[in-house]
């Protein structure tokens, strides 16, 4: 599988597919699958079914469903089957909450979330496999054990990770059903108009460069993507904005703001690393370049996340501080604009 073929975070992956023989006798689906899936317990099958991740003829079924002749069974799980051997690595991670079922981390900018081509080590998954090496889920053969969503390498912020199969299935369903709440903070070029609004447009792989995304306004390509935003503070040439994701497509916030001609500050991929707003005065140009040095990445932070606990059902909310590099740049802009008034 090439990098561009990796499916976006919201999707469930088809791990197994069975076309049932015309002569098949009636048999509970949990027993049927336990006989055909190596190293897969009935508990894991029950968890997947209870989360709606076992489909018969495209409809979710419960563990007691009786398999019938000519049925088409699909087992869909949050992660693709592992293609490479993952190495547990003793890498420090910021854990902000942990219980028997979930762990919430505050990811540092620069850390890749899961191994992929060009990044097989040093990722959050490698770190998780070390920290939770005694848990069955992290030696299960999945390529992204415990992951139900992700953020880009150079985006910082809050992520939730499942510690067992039941939590993984139930959390994945929440992200799939859009019942989580995710708030991001970003610095963007210019002042979006209106100051509070919604950006829509299908997001898909760029036609010419499959490593990046693009917006398809007519909706004939890509997948629906919705980003709600509001300006928190304006610095004339750039703005501090709050973004609430209704969907979670790859690079969604970055490509959406680029599409409306307000790319994220210092986003090299989507044009934000150029001085596209402001004056031609050398003092201003140097000021922006100095900000780029302080914040050598796109100015995006996954500030908060709310979800229902996969076992207790209690609504949990986690918030985080804006990272130091973004804080420094925000303060510099405040002083710069303040000095002009």
C-alpha cells in the first residue's frame, strides 16, 4: 500500500471478508468467526460486534446473529492490518489522563503519530508500544494499536488512545458518528470574513500531488468536510482563530483555510510559509521571518477534546495550554501591532 492509499482517520478498515457457502448450516456469528480468525478471541469478536463493526450484507449484527447461506460477512476494525514489524521504543510522552481503558496524551510538535513510509521509528505508536507493552492490544498485530484518531506531525495537542479492544471499538464508533468535540487553535494569515463562520468543501487527495490534500467545491471528488471557526484575536496581518471540527479529514483545517486564502501561519505545504499579508518594509519582513524561526511549523494546536468514556459513558473533557512556540509568536505579534498604535 502506498502512502496516498492510506485511508483517512475516520474510516473503518475491512480486515476480513467471507462469502458464505450455499450449504452453510445456521451458526452463531461469534462462533463462526472464532473458528476462522486465527488468534482472535470471542471477546474481541463480541467487542467488534457490539460496536457495530461486524457487518452481514452491509448491516451491523450482534454476536448472536445466525450465519445463513450466501451471507457476505465483513469484519471492519479501526486500523489496517500491520504491514511492518513495529519496535517498542522508550520515548517520553506527556500523559494527561489514564485509567484502565483510555489514555489521553498531549503530543509534542514534530512527533509522527503512527509509522508509515519514511517514519518507521520514533513515532507515538512506538512509544505507546513501550509504555503499554504488557497490554494485549499493543502486541495484537495492528499497525496502529489503540489509535482512534490522529494529528499531523507538526501539529501539537490532545489525543485519546484506547487501551483495550472494547475501548478501541467504542471510541472509533464515536469518531465515526461525530459525537466527539474537538477544538483547535490556529494562527492564519489575514482576517477571515466573516469573523465567525463555517468552511465547507469536499477534501481529497490533490490531483497532481497525492501527498497533499485539496478542496473540491463541487463535491464530485473527496469526502465532505466541515470546519467551524471564529476569530479570537486579530493582529491585522494574521489572526488567532478557534476551529471546531465537525468532520476529521486529513489536513482538514490546513487545506480549508488555504482554500479560502487564509493559510495557516508558516504552513509550508499549503503556502503559509510566505509573507502573503502586510507591507514590503524590510523591518516588517524581518519580523515575520523571525516569527518563522521561533515557530518552524504550521501554527496549529489540538487544544481540547471531549468524548464519552467507552465503559462508564461519562462525558470527559480535556484541555491543554497553547504550546510555547505558538505563545511566543502570539506575544510578538501583540507587541508589534501594539507598537504601531
